[in-house]
C-alpha cells in the first residue's frame, strides 16, 4: 500500500515536467512498448500460460500481437491526428481564426481485469501515452504472473511514462483516493460503481469498459456450418472468458436443431474429440469462477459438454438449452457455456434484446438485408457485427466500447487519442478591425439596427426550420 501515493506522485511530477508533450517523446514510448513486447515475449507468453492456460499462439494473437498492432497504428497516424483542426468562424465573430487542438489530460489511471490481462492494460496505455499523458497501471490481482511481468518490464522500457501498482482491492481503493485526470476502467459492474463514486469526489472523467450478455441471432438464410464455427470460436476462445464473446444464441426451432449439430462439429474441429487434451483450449481463471460456472450449468439443461475438473480448472465447451427462469440467462456467463434459446423470429429476438441492458456487442448471422436492417435500426449496442463475433476489435479505426450498462466511452486507435486528450477550443481575434466595438455598451439605435441586419443574414427568419 505504501507504493500507491509515491507512484501517483512520480507520474504527476513527470507529467508536470513537460517531457511528455512533444510528439517525438510519444513516438519513442510507443516504439519502446513494441520493443518490450518483442524482447520479453517468452516471459509474457509464459505468464499468460500460467494465469489462464493460454496457448502461445492465442497469446500472440489476442494479447501481444494485438497491442503491437495498436501501438504501430498509433505511431503511424499520430502526427496527423494531433494536427490542429480549423473551425469556420461565423460572420459575427470575423475576422478571427478558430481551431481545435488535442491536449494531454495529465495522469491517467488504468484499472485492468484478468481475462486479457496484457491487452486490457497495454492497449489503453498506448493510447494514453500517444495522447501525451503519464499512466498509473493497476493490473488484476487474478492474473498474478502477468501482473508481475508487467511490473518488472514496464518501468525498464517506459521509465517515467508508466507506473505499475500491483495488488487487489485495498490497493485499488488507495489509488482511487488519489487525484487523476482520467480513470480508464475495465471490469464488472460492481467495481465500476465503486470507481464512479470515487471519481465523483474529484470530478474525474471516466471511461468504463464493462461487459454483459452479448447476443447472437442466427437465421436460416445464413451458412449454418460457417456460422457455427465462428460462434464456437468466439464463445470458447480463452475458455469463454471474453467480454465480447457471444453469450447466448437466439434462433427459431427449425434453425436451432441443425445449428446445435453444427456447433458440436465446430467444437470438435477447434479442440479435438476431448478438449481437456487440447493445448489450444484455456482454463478457468480461479475456483470462484469455476464454482459459479458449475452452478450455472447444473441449474440448466446441458445438451453437449458439461465435463469439468475442479483440480485443473478445466471446463468443457458446453451447450445448454435453458428453460425460462434458468439463472444462466440472468447474468453474463463469462465462461464456456452457450445457451441456445428458441424464438419465433427476428421480432421476438429484438424484443428480448431490447428488454435487457444494452449489450457490448450484437451479432447477426443472416444473409437477409431486411433482417440486418431490422437489427441495425431496432436495437442499441456497443457494436453490431454481421456474420462474425469479436473481430471488430481487430479493426483499429472502429471505436471499442459499450453503451448504457455495457460501458461509457470508447477507445482504440484515434478514439484512444481522443479519449485521453482534451479537445481544446482555441480562438485568435485581431485587434483591427475591432468588430467587437459593435457589441460593447453603451447600446444605441444604430448598433441595434446593424446587429438586426447581421442576425437576419446569419439566420434568416423562416429559413431556419425549412425542411431539406
Ligand atoms: P472486476 O470488476 O472484479 O475487477 C476489475 C478491476 O477492478 C480489478 O483490477 C480489481 O482489482 C478492481 N476491483 C474489483 N473490485 C473492486 C472494489 N470493490 N474496489 C476497487 N477495485 C475493485 O473484474 P471482473 O468482474 O472479474 O471482470 C469481468 C467483467 O469485466 C465482465 O463483466 C467482463 O465482460 C468485463 N470485461 C470487459 C471488457 C471490455 O473491454 N469491455 C474486457 C474484459 C472484461
């Protein structure tokens, strides 16, 4: 705990020194971050394997490679994103020049969770550094090996730029009592409320990257075999512990029957006849989550999978056919269970989705333009993807974030730079000709007439609300 205040103070002092503002400094940090991920790859892969049983290839794809690509994208585009943007000046204010400029916020606190313990800390870190801030990182206590690797390597590769505070709730609580210029939180709803309450004390702006139940709708116009493979990949990657994983499938009975058969085939093709023996299949993070998932499966109807081993935290890819009222449909699953839920058609699917908190992602597997349009116009979600789950994260130009219950704010690429910057309004008005003379008191009839003429020119009566 004694480490918290000094870490925050060091980050503040370094920011106050002005060292982080030049573009050159920011680019060096991004390059150093990529260098760390290359030079310390073996150490990081081993840590991810120890925390979550992550295969090296999956660690490369979804963690190390992901952050490397994000940093490279920021490096390539940062100069153009930081360029001041001119803004038109209305007649009444001319002559003048107006522009906006992205300016650093200061010290950013990034609180991460355990399911992608590297990506969910380092992708926001890259964005915050690109925006010219210093960062205090709080890794999850539930991924201790990755947390230790980051605490070891980040100060070496990013001296001054990033501080790492290890620990659990006491350390996070102590951090939240410090003053930051932005808090970026990834995790669950309960901790998000704690973060928001603490942020209110200092009026600190907050980004919340939360979760929830992300639905998938499948209809008969799609290729069920390909859809099943993609849904199984999205659901069972990282043993289901992915915030954007499809949480449940909605489809008509006539689609669910063949889809279930295709999902069983897909699970076999991804993880072999016994996923317990597959090095490509991950493990549940800890006993608490293992027990929670076991209770969800036992409280519903398992139609495939269900095998588990508490000692090794193995939980097989499992398909469920829930009955109304099963707990598995109440909360985010965050594990390798996939409920298949019958609906009468897309209208009922949309009603079900709209009856819950707004999802982080919504997946529609359909070739039918009308169905795609109905979901696009009739629902709200952080993201909407057609025929593929989770892949929107890999498009750096797309904002990643939730809406309502699934989160506030977004990041990745330019969206990160904007999240971690203040867009400052700037205006320069020459002293001559001094058009402001017109609006300075004392007022008189001549001034009133001129102002009326200008107002009429700027917003002619009757034209304001004219339909296009
Ligand atoms: P969590 O909310 O318990 O923990 C997240 C962080 O908050 C940790 O660093 C932890 O130390 C801290 N924390 C927890 N309780 C706290 C408290 N009372 N006071 C102060 N700090 C506290 O994480 P979790 O619930 O296990 O994470 C899973 C959730 O995260 C799921 O809902 C998942 O969907 C979501 N998630 C979202 C994203 C995203 O990018 N949107 C990514 C991954 C996970």
